[in-house]
């Protein structure tokens, strides 16, 4: 069970998409999601690390509804 802000989330709370790739804001290359998916999927507000294949920069992108943020 994944915990967020001391609250146990149900599966319904995790229905949001985390893309496998994003566009690099520096070189417009393709950033690939690092393989670090927790059991049961990502929690809302989770910070997902990406690595750009062109400039090798790492991007930590936060997904999910802002309301989930304390
Ligand atoms: Zn890049």
C-alpha cells in the first residue's frame, strides 16, 4: 500500500497517466522515464525522474493533481 501525506490511497486515487517519454526543455530531445515504478503504480504528486537521451540532463517531473499536495 502506497502512502501519501499519511493517508492510504486506494487504487481509484492513482488513476493518472505518467508518460514514458517527455520533451527536453533544454535541447528538445527525448527524455526517457527512469525505471523506478513503485508497486501498485505512481501516487498523485509523485516526482518522476527522466533522463534526456541527447544532453543527458535529468529532469524530476511532478505529476498528479495539485490538490494532492499538502
Ligand atoms: Zn536534453
